[in-house]
C-alpha cells in the first residue's frame, strides 16, 4: 500500500507530463548475484525508446525499440542480460552474475520526442568494507581500590567499497569477544573489564549491505562470529578487523607456594626446595628473604643439607608497578631420629637405691575407682541386709505369744507393742468367761 502511494505521488506530483516512466527504486546487490530492473512506461505506445547504461567512464545504449518491442543491441551488453517483460506498460530485464561492469545508472528515454525526462535506476554493487580498530591509548589498569575493574573504549572504523561511491548506505557494526557476540555499534564501551579479559580477543565486523545487516541485527547473546561469516547473505560483503588483544595491567592477583605451607616439612639433612609464583601483568619481580635478609632473587629457593642454624622466617615478596604481596612461613628444622641400639621393649633398669615415689593424684583416683569404691558398695550391702534380717526376727517374736491352758484365769502384763507394727493388744488376757 505504501509503495502504491509513493508511485502515485511520483506520477502526479514529481514527474512532468512528458516523463517516459514512473519513479523507480535504486537497487543494491552483491557481487555475483542477480538483479531485475523494472520500468513502468507512460505516454503513447508508438514512441521509440532506448535504454542506456551510464557506467563509471562511458555511456552506451543496450536496448532500443518501440514500447512492447524493445530488443537488445548487438554487442551492446554481455550475454547475462535477459528481457523478462516487454510490453507497452512495462519493460523489465534481468542481469545474471552481477559484476562491477554492471554498476551505474540505467535510464529509459524517449528518443522521438525532445524535452522528455528520462527515468533512471541506480545499480549499486556492495563489496567488503575495509575495517580497522582504534584501541584505547593504553590497556586498562586493574587496581585494588577499584575492586580490580576498569573501563575500556574501542572505536571501529569501516571504509565502504560499494560502487558507485555516491550511495547513501549506512554501515552496520558488530563486536565479538573471543568469537562470541559482544555488542553493536561503531564504538565499544565496557566498564566491567576485569581479570577474565586477560588475553581476550576483540573483533569488529562491518557491512553496508542491507541483507547482511539483517543478519547482524538478528544476533543473540550466544551467537558466534561463525553465524555471520558462514551466512551466504554476508559472503564477500562483510569486513572483519584484526583482533585486539586485551591485556589488563594489574599487580599480584595471587601468590602461591609449592609445596604449600602446610606440606613444608623441614628436617635436618633433607634438602628443602620451595617455589613462589604469582599472577601479575606485567610479570612481578620475586625475591626470597630469611629473617629480613635477601636469600634469592628468583622464584625458587633450595636449602641443601639444612641444619638447625637454618631455622627462621622465610618470606617471598612479589611486586610490580601496580602492587605487591608476600607470603611467609616459619621453619624449625627437626633432627631425624636414628635407629636404637637397644633391644625392643627393653625397659631401662632403675637404681637399687631408688625409692618408690609418692603416688600421684591420678593414681589415687584410679585406686579409688577400681578398688575402694567396689569394697565400699559391698560393705554397705552387707550392713543393710543384716539390719533388715534382725529387725524382721524381732517383729516375729513379738507377735507369737504362748497361752497356758490349765489356769482359771491368768493375768499377764505385757509391754505395749509399737502401733507402727500394725497390731493392737490389750494389757490383760482373760480365760474362763468372767471378767471381774
């Protein structure tokens, strides 16, 4: 609908009444592709028209004839031209395998009437632009106070080689970091540069070909550069810059000892060898110190046949322009235990005049737990059992009372038993039935 309105506007407003054809759109194609040029013809059908090609250096006729009967001039163009539509309303022809010989303007003109306005189609052939990078003046510096992060800005420049030069095609730019999509735009700005960027390769690709720019627009965060370079729409029209190798500058990022401090075993007579390494850019200077004195000017120390006087504090210090770090460890060389000349398990004899020592508190505790406590418990059990037995015997004697049978009346006074025993007695006993 939009194109119909544009054509109508060109026909009614822009074109004079003597124009040969309507407004047409310029064509942009890649080298080696095919293109179709279409002209909408106007005015009387009997007019004689011609199609001319205005190249870089010359102008020549390629088609001529009446509307609806236009033919190819002998030797005018390569055999790649093919007429598709040849009517009084439209003339359409196609070029196969476009090369730089086809670029330029193709104009339709009425050669029988003077003062007519030709209509022309500009044919542009896109090519691979020349791409270069303008990196920052120095590599980003990662400092402790900035949380080891910094900014980086790189500019991509692309020079179009599309012909003719008078085109208004815009350039599309895309960045890749280690072959993975990194962003779009002519300028790359990153404020999260850290140590992971070490040896990262930054590449910029650019194109002014409309079809190839569509490929760049459709990239995602996971897209690789191969997605672009292997797409046929970008063949021969995509410029690729030389890679920029990011080298962040930083002080010692880490320091390591090999073997680590927990595995250093100093033994008298056994060589001690330790390496000190650190991640720095530029590389750090490494020095070893013993008790404050320089011991070595490289990452390695070796102490052959160490003795007890080699004890001390050993420290590795690494430093460069952007910082320093250190790591130390204390060494106390232990003498190896030699084999014993005495038979195994033989205890040294004690002097005859040596008196037995007083038992220690630990010995008293052990004696009490293993001897005194069991004896005490058994004794208490015996006492409790004996007491209970005597008490029970006494209680039975108080309950069993013999009563004589040959007396008319017997009066007996008995001691009052304890009511806690569960029995109640009167203090007199009668026999014979009278109670006087």
